[in-house]
C-alpha cells in the first residue's frame, strides 16, 4: 500500500475515532458521503489534521476540489514532491482499518 495513503487513512481514522462505533474501511475511492458524520465541519477538521501530519498547507481552491480520499492523497503527494519531502513508512498489503488493524487480502503469516 502507498505509504502516503496509509498515513492519510490513519489521520482520518484518528479524526473520526470519537464519532464511530464501527471501524471504517477506507479506500482511495472513499467519499465524505461514505463516512457517517463527515459533514463540512468534519471536512475542514480532516484537512487541518492532514496538513499538520504532513507539514503541508493547502489553498481553499485545492480543498474545494477534493471529492474523495484519493484526491486528498494526490494533493499531499504533489505538495510533498514540490517541497522535496518524503514519507517513509513500511509497505503493507491490504486496506487500513480504523479499528487498529488491517483488512488483508490473505491471512497473515503465523
């Protein structure tokens, strides 16, 4: 999995941790409509937390064009690339789960 999307997913999970009873399964196709409680105020909250996590700043026009998490991940990539920053995390296969684990395509090795 892309380390930027992995970290972005964790930021979103952290923002919604207080509001969700069930773990969220996030993909690059996830939209605000897919996440209960993701309204305009939560959208701003997510963006602010992402900016802090990645040490980037987005313009209001960039934020206004976001439609799905994949768009936000791409925006982060562009800003990191433009500033010469990199995100180093371990590569994982699967889908991040806000329940603290991973939803994997195959069972983990024992």
